C-alpha cells in the first residue's frame, strides 16, 4: 500500500464529503445525510493526524537543509536534536495512521447481544455460566455501559442453564466479540467432598445488535408463539401468556423473550434479538470466503472451539488463541479484563494488517 497516496485519496474524499454535507439537496435526504455524517466522523481524525504527520515531515526536511548549510557545531547539535524529535514524532504518527488505515468492521461500534449457556459439567457448569455473566456485567459497568437481561433459565444450584442479555454502549460489540466460544473452568466444586478438581464448560456467543436500517425482514416470514413465562410461584407467577417466541421461517432461527412485563415488550425484544441473529448470519456469509482463505490467530468464534481456560487451583486464566496467561482470577471475574480485551484486539489488528498487506501485494 502506498502510504501517502492512500491518505491523499482520503483527504480528497473528506473534501467531497464536506462539500456534499453543505449541499441543500443532501440536507433534505435524511438517510444520505446520515451516511455522509458517519463517513465524515470517520475521515476527519485520520486527516487531522495526517496533517500532523506532514508537519513533522516538513520539520525533518527543514532540519536536514539547515544542517547541510551550517558549520557551527553548536547549531548542528541544536538542529540534530530538533530533527530527532521531529523524526520520532513522525514515526509515531505513521504507526497511528497505519492503524487508522486498516479497514474497520462497522459492527464494532454497535451494542452487543450476549448468550451464555451451561455446557458439560452439570450444576457446576451452571454456576460457571453465572460467573461469566457476572464478569461481563461488571466489565460493562466499569466501561459505563448498561446491561439488560432478555431471557434466562436459572439452574437448580445457582447460576444459569442459559442467559441472554444486551450490553449497550459504543463499541460494546467490538470489545466483546472475541468472547464467543467455549470457556472451560477447572476448580473444586462446593459440592465436592473429596477435594477433586472438576472440569466444566460454558459456551458464549456475542452478536452485534442490529438496527432497523441494517436489514429488512419480511413480516410474512415471521411466526409468533406466546406462552406463560416461568416464575418462582406465588404472587410473582405470570398468570397471562406474556412470553413470546418468534421464529424466522426461512432460516429456522428462533428467539424467546420472557423477562419483560408485557407481551408487547417481549415481542419487541424478541424481534430485536432475532434481527441481530439474522444480521450476524449475513455477516458470516459475506466473510466466510475471506475467513477460510487465511490462517488466523483468532478463530471464527465457533462454539465448538475451546478458547479459554479458567484454572482456579493455579489462579490463572489462559486464552489459547493468543497464548496469553493472566493471574488473579478473583479480579478478572470481577470484570477487570481490560488487559485481556486489549490483547485480543491487538491480535485482531495484526491479523487484519497482515491480510491487507497480502491483498496489496
């Protein structure tokens, strides 16, 4: 990739976008105006950084010219120091721009829909599913995001057989997308009288929350069922069929929502989650050919893949995709997973950078 040529092209695109945004005809077209505004917000920081890079480059060239003209040792030392400072800044800005030029997944800025299901391990797997829900909920809280449970099925000993929830906040999906897969835990269950270590598992699936503009769904392709939401009994027991299940007949994808108070609320939430599932399925279809053509440090997120182990006796978390081991499980399970999320994001960046370089060759 010709570094400066690519940036010059983006600078020209920014000029055209700004010109279009000031066009009265565009102002009257809401979707087009929104599309251009989003693109402007993407381009502006890149071009501002490019201008700083060009300024640093100019300082380096100016210092070189002055160094060639002066015989004063004192002046040469001063100019050399100035040149080194400018060259360092230039190198840092080039790295920043390289990152900016790697194509971003537009889904990364979206909210996330997270599904956790207990796997092998019986009651212990349900408890572990609850631990994962707590970890993500607390992480979201630390990031200033909000979570809302869509549907859950508690397990007998605590935790969950399954739980579906949303995480709302800019970049939530981008941060959590690599959590998809099989999470394995190794620890001594509370019910284990002989102190033996048990291995259990839970699966996590993270979807980008789809918006109405992302895809169209034919209403005739939807089938709705209502049923009575389960509860603890007594005054809390639902006496009406408020829970809703919606099925997309073409794909067979089905979503149930049980946690809202009214049938309408459950219907709306179920449709929201279904839209996200269909959106993710379309993204996977589009990206499958690319994904299969290269080796990846970070796998596709298929649920059959074991991505991580939480080993309590050794107080460690190991992510098998990038070979990262962290310690202090209590803190990690309390939501302090920034280091883990950032390491996965960096691995994904390096993968995308390598893929782009391959395409450019």
